C-alpha cells in the first residue's frame, strides 16, 4: 500500500464515523462558502460551474448545486466514460440519476458534453479525500480528474478550481507525495471556509 493509499484509507474511515447531522451541517457550510467563492470569480451574474455529486460520506454537494442553480448559474456534473475520461451533463433539480458503470458514484441522465464544456466553465469544484498545503491532491483513486486537469492545463484552459474536503483533510505542505501525473490545486473548500495556498 502506498502512502497515498494509506492517507485515503484513513480519511475514508474517519468519514464513515460522521453522523448524518454532521454531514448535513458540513453540506450547508460547503454551500455557503462555495457560493461566496463562486460570487468572487470574474464573470456575469450567470456563470457555469463543474461540480460533482457527493455520495456516501463524502462532503455533501447537493446543497451547493441547488444554491448555484437557484442563483441562476449553470451546473455541470460528470459522467465516467471508457479510458478514465469524463463527459458532462447539465444538472437541474429535475435531473434523474443512475449508478455509474465505472465508479461508485451516481451520474446524471441527459445529453453528454465533452470536456470543452469544462474548459469554458467559470469554476470547478473537485472531489478529493485529502489536499496538502502545496496543492497536492488525493482523489478517489480513479485518475479521472487528473486526466481532466492535465488536458485543461495542456490546452491552457483550466478554470479556477477548488478541491472540496473536510477541514481535517487539509494537510501540511509536503505531506502528499507528488507524482508526475498529479495536477495540483490552488486551494480547497471546506465546511469552515476557503483556503488558498501560497503562490496561488
């Protein structure tokens, strides 16, 4: 087991111990601070955001999705495809979900868009199980988002992005080993607020 695997497993165990009320409170905090982050980004009153649906004991993002939609923003959710690629579906409160064929997540039904939809977005909310102060991120282990970020970086089109984690999952800089395929993030969003890393 690698150090990343150990960190991921430890944080997943801690997440499993969270109560439903703690999850609900965390979701409300994510929504509140996520809306503040979204409002501070340049652009008009109606923006586009790539989000993800937090499932299980992940930080709940449905309150954030609902708040973004209610504010007039466009919300895109991922769909896992072959070869660890992502497509995107526009979400509304009427969207129906199904279980993914490739990952333990719920995915939206609807017209699938390619990653150019995210390249044109105003911001990205990324899933993670831990992030350290140098921006190194541990995802769920599938590599989908590292591939997406690599593609956006190569095209010079990465929108502002924050990783969504619990406050205890923000680690000191240098804790997470950086590998060649990893793509660092400039900051994180927790139920307690936004944290920007030095140099971002």
